[in-house]
C-alpha cells in the first residue's frame, strides 16, 4: 500500500483528543501508537491490545511521523567541549 493510501487512515476530529491525529476516527491517537513503539512494543503486541487495529494502521502512524519530522527545522545549539 502506498504512503498516500496509508495516510488516509489518519484522521483528525476536533471532538476527539482536541483534534490530535487519530486512527480511522477511533479513540486511538497516533501519538499513543508511536509511544508504544518507542517503548519497545512490537506490532504483534500492539495488535493484540487493540483487536480492531490493523498492521496498516501502525504503518500509517510511522509514515505520518516521518512526514511530520521531515518538515521540522531544528536550530542547532552551540556544543560545549568537555575535554
């Protein structure tokens, strides 16, 4: 499935989580799925915890995050030398 098709799984509803990106209109935020992945949960564990969730939903979260980070601009701060 291409990225644009995956991203159609990510929706925004101002009445759910104050408009944070969610998965297919359900009460599961993209942020939560990314947090589970960052904590070391694998796809199978996440899918077990959310039986309605599909592998493509998790992939959509990763694509969404990559695209969001791709638009960020980070200002570098001077680094101190600790020699």
